[in-house]
């Protein structure tokens, strides 16, 4: 950790500032004994809810500019994170009507439609059901959508930050559906949020019964407001917007409900003018998070390339890394655990010779699917499909050690 | 059977006994029945079949003033878009380099327009419009692209019958549709 921060110097937002470094040099380094070793620290439990060190205050989400402050996205600082769990405070947001602030005592989940027994659950009811905890990734289908035509994103936060991985705890939706008794003609559900957009998506019953959860907790604590407190849907491996936040209603129907979000919004326009609908699956994807856009390497020598891979289809089987723009590849080490529909951390050692390099990673999942190049995607889908850009990402390292987003 | 399994079985059996009088088939018996009145207040979704459309009606002629006061601030006086999305125009552009995706050019169902306005608009006061107002604004948006006439009455029976220009513009998901040429060879 410490050595990497020194290597990166000021390139990392939140790194030690020059003035702090100067002060440290004078009084805190050997042979001096630093002040914090000569006085008592803060009282135990000085902050009843712990927060990151003040030296990490630059590690934050960034909001992408949007006309309405409540409608838009904020991005996860992937370049600053380790392992496979995204801390709850920096999990990306995609909201269509702001963050609803809901008193859990006032929240209700209504389950109705083609069921034998329409039911209303309180939060106390929900948490009494048998629960499950799983580690899953969550990715917006619009992740990397700005880079279809040219590499406009500067950092991996901008290019890939609509993606996070967390531990989620909730009740299988199948349990609640059983409780209400789905009628034989029930084939789809509508999930609706209690936010100001009344965000709604249809889901096939099959997926609801397979592994969809009604989630109340994230990374060991109750959901954060931005993540749908007190209750959200979680649909593993599928585009993030179907994991409806602030979940207030589930209606069982015999066909998809054709809401605005699944007709005019989250559909993928092809060159022939036809649009794909219900493109739920997030296909295999990976990205190198270190070194990545705007990082500055401090001269030739050893660097550990590290990144994340994920697939909605199941587990990551292998990740290959290239340092020559895809001409040659070698398999990266996958950090255990490698989990179903979760982030997988990969690493590969690299001796930088100081010359130009183009770093790429390529994920292969357990179905044998190989992450494609951007050119391969564009050849089939053109430039107007907006969503589901899972192309291989390229980071160029210049002679001076500057790292930037490129397309090769 | 593990210890935890047997605990679950005990628990489930207890519930079944406790709730035997009112909900025999519920495994746990949590939650309360949703009454028709409770459901009616929240059951706002409108599917293409239009079955759940509310009573009421509207026309583009009546919708014009409503649109201009409630919607035009963000979407432009003629639905041309400003702060928020363009809502009209763009028909025939979907297969070009610069597709313009609007209600008129892209949305496959007129019922969805009603549903979305009713649940989420205006942005500053969602769920504040009355059914007649939603019908009228829907009619006005469709009139901007001449999908309905200025005085056509939209209601629960006519709205689902409106044919949107891009009704047949959607296909199911064909993925995996892209193969990495070298198949991931090392």
C-alpha cells in the first residue's frame, strides 16, 4: 500500500499532499520520533461510526454532470480500491428521481397481481424470512458507454465506475412469491420503486425464482439510502437498473409490462434501426485498475498490474493481460475467492522497460465466452447501441510514464 | 437433517398452526392481506393492453396548455427538448448515424406514455396530475408527431389502440452476438 502510494505520488487523488510530505520529512522520519508516538491518540470510539482516514478524503464518487441533480450517475473510484468488495460509501449510483429518504417503519412492500394472496409486508416482516448473503457485482448497462466512438474517459473511474461489488443480504424473491402463491398464468413480474421516478422494470419469473433477492443489507449493515434503503431488488449478473431500489411493489403478470425504462431507455439500437429489448445479461468484462488512466509511473522497474473481471454468466475462468496492445498475452493470477457473478481480482507482475506500452486485460468466463475488442463489438452493433459496451480496455503507458485511455 | 434444518422445520410447523385459520398455504404467515382499496392506491402501472387505465379522457387540444405550463420548461415548447429529452420528431432517423429517439420515433406503446407521465412527471411533482390531465398531455405529445388528431379523444378504450410508428422496431436479445476472433488463445 504505502510503497504504491509513493510510486504514484500526486497522481492519486487523496494521496499525501506536498505540504504534508514536507512536514513529515522534517519531524516524523527516522531518526526523529513522530508526534503521534509521543502523545495519546484520539479517545477510543471517538467517532462512533468509523470513517476513512482524512488522508483518503479524495477517494470519493464523482457525479457525471447532468441537467437535473436528481437524475444521473455517480462513479466508483475503482483506481483507489483493493480486493473485490466496494465500500458502501463509494458504490456507484444510478438514480432517476433522486435518493428517497425513507423511514423503514413507514415502508411497505406490496405483492399482488396474479397471486392467490395479495400481501403487504412491513420491514419487520421482511427480515423475519430466511435470508441469504451473497457477494455479487452490480454494473450499470451504461458503464463505458461514453467510449464507443473515442476514448473520452480520462480515468478508470470515468470509464468503468458504474460498477461495484458488494456483499448483499436479503430474502429470496422466490420465498415471497411462494408466500403469495403465484397463479399458473403468472410469467413476469413488475418491480417498482418508491422513489419519485417510480422506477419500474419487468423481469421474467424464471429469473425471480432462480437467484433474485429482496435485499435489505449491504456489506454487513443496512442498505445505504443511495442504494435503496430500506429495501431493494437484487438481480445477480443482470444490468443494474433491474435491481430496483426503494422497492415498494411487486406485481405478477402474464407478460412484460413495457415500462418506459424497458422500451425507450434501456434498449439497444442497432445499425438497421431495430432495437434489442430486455438485454438483461452483463457479459464478461475486465479492466486494469492499476496502472490506469492519469496514473504516472515513476520510471522503469517493477509494477504489479492489477484489475477486476466479472461476468453475469457465472464465474471468471481466466484473465489474460497484454502489455503490447494485444499482440501477446499471458494469464494473470486470479485472487481467490473466484465467485459466481462477483468481481474477481487479477494480478500480473510487470517489469516496465521504460518504453511505450499498451496494457489490456481480456476476461474469459466459465461458458468459454471471451471478452471482445471494441472493433468486434462495433462491427456487429454499430455506434448507437449505447449500452453493454464490454470491450477490452487499453491503457497506454508513454515513455514518461504517463498512463492514458486509448483505443488500439 | 442438520440441526438448523430441524429448527426451520419446527418454525414452519409453528407458523402453519398459528395461521391455519386464514392463510393455510402460507409457509410463514408474515405480512397481511392487501385489501382492494390498498392495492388501488398503488396499482398505477399501465400495460399495452390498457386494462388498468383509469376512467377519464383527454385530447391534444386540451393538452396543449397543460403541456406548455407543466412540461415545456424542460422538454421545449414543441417537444424539441432542452434540459430534458426531446419528445417529438426524429421519425425515420433510427437507422441513420444520428438517430433521434423520441416518443414519436421510438416508443412502441402509447400506453407507456400515459404510464410514465402519470408516475414520474412533472419532474418537480410526480403523481400530481389527474387522469384527464395525463390523457390530455399524452394526446398532445402524440399529436406533435401527428400520431393522433388534435381532437381525437384518448381514454381507456382508445389509448391502447393507438399504433405507434415504431411498434415493430424491437427484437429480442440475440447475445452472445460477438465473437472474439482469436478465441482467447495465449
